[in-house]
């Protein structure tokens, strides 16, 4: 009994952490896609602010990343 290895009890399993990393990556990609489109001159308006990538795609990726992270937290770890 003294030679038995103690196994650490983690809240999540390996699969949970992998799923969580995918979710975090999606959130980071989504925020990266939202950047840009600004102008150095405040008197000049840049229509690039309202393109598909910044208005639709990036927020959907961020939302999907958060949903995946919630799933990774809620998912029961396999023993």
C-alpha cells in the first residue's frame, strides 16, 4: 500500500482540456478578425468597419468559442 502511486484528482480530464483549448482558440481568432478597419485621420470614414468579417463572422466565432468552452466545463470527465 505504501508503494501505490497517488493519482491527482483533477476537475477535468484530458479531453475536457483539449475541447477547452479549441474553444479558447476560436475566441482568439474571432477577436483577431474583429481588429483593423480604422483610419489614422478622424475626418475620413472607412467603410471597412462594416464588412462581413467584422460584423458577422468574428462575433459568431467568438460566440461558438464560448459555447464550446461551456460544453468543455459541463462535460463529465471520463475516469
